[in-house]
């Protein structure tokens, strides 16, 4: 009826005349963040529709070390004009020697220590004179039982691993992901990084312990990165769950390292099969 009225009035239809509810139907079929950005660039009306309509969160955009970006569910990388992933990492991204990762959980800030995998909660208060936030108290809620001395040395004739820890909230639960990157020494400060292994633990704060988790659930997938980690629902995007998407860090234990294969720096870990697939060849679309 709207189309007939426009034609009778002599108005030539344009993309901006698409009804808001129809635009919403199109947007819901675009889980990729890049596609939604292209949608919003068509005209001001579509840009307003993207801002105002209730939509599921888009799939994360992965920033790779070579300055390119990977957008699920597509199997190729792309670049933003004039920007690189180094520009994004430079914003509010610092290093902390004591803490391995931080995450907000149930309104509180939690952090995991790099040495014994102790979980601590950080209470933030306000400076009465300046109004700036400040740390008022740090309290340990889980005492880890890891012995850090087993990975302190890297003999030239032995392959060891470096350990990376990530905190991420998933379905109301705080998870710690322990990643082991098996490395061999090159005889200098450089390490050659090989394949990775992953272990997932649930924070049982009530009993002050880490509990091993063997599955994320068929509807959950986790994206791991040193600067940002996130768990999302897989079914709303038509992607199979129980997977961990990981990006490598540029440094580990303050030492540079190289990769023995391109697929070891970024990939997808299957919690069921314990196998890693290269990101560019992973096929997890279910519909």
C-alpha cells in the first residue's frame, strides 16, 4: 500500500523508503559486524534503524597481528583504510606484571595472578578529594595450586611450554582458560612456538577452588585475546558451539617468540575433539 501511494504521488522509491520493520529483518540476517557497518552506510535512515532496532550483538571482529581483521562467518581477512590492529591495541592497553588477566563478574572486578593462578577481587572506591576511582582493597578468593617453577627454565635441548591465562564470564559463570603454548629454545631470547593446549576451569568462589570444565555447552563459544575476551551464544548466529577462538599475543613472559607454522598463532579449538583447526579453514556454520 505504501508503494502504491508513493507511485501515485509521483515519488520515485529509494532505498531509504524501506519500512523500518523490513530493515530490521534484513539486519537480523547480518551477524557480521562489517556487514552491519555497510548496511548503516547506505543512508541516514538505515543508520538510524541500526541504532534504534533491538538486535542481537554482532559476532566479534578479530584483530590479527599482521594488521588485518577476520570477520565471522567469512573465511577471509580484510583491512580498514588508514587503521591497523596496532592502533586499536594502543588504546588503554598496558601490561601488568602481577596480574595475567581481569574481568568484570557480578558487578565486581576480578583478576588472576600470573604465578600461582590465585583469583583476587579488587574493590574500587572513589577518592574523596578528586572523585577519581581508586583501589581500596584487594582480596584473594581462590588460592591456586600451580607450581610456577616447572616452567621457569627453557633448556636448549628440551621443549617446554609457556602459560597464558584468560578470564571470561560465560552464562553467569566466571571461567579461567589456561592455554599452554609448547615452545623450544632457539639458543637466544627467542622461542619457537608450536601447538597449543587448552584447559577450562570454573571459579567456585564459595568453596575457594577452581573446578575443571570439560565443555562450554553446545550453545557457547569463547573468543580469547590478551586485550579482550568474550563468550557468546553460537545458535543465534547459526554456528556450532563448544569452540574456543584464540589469538596469539605478541610477547609472552616478556620474550619475543616465533611460530613454527602459521596455524599456531591463531585458530579454533574444539572442546569435544581437543583438536585445533586453522581459522581460515574452519567450517562451523550449521545453517
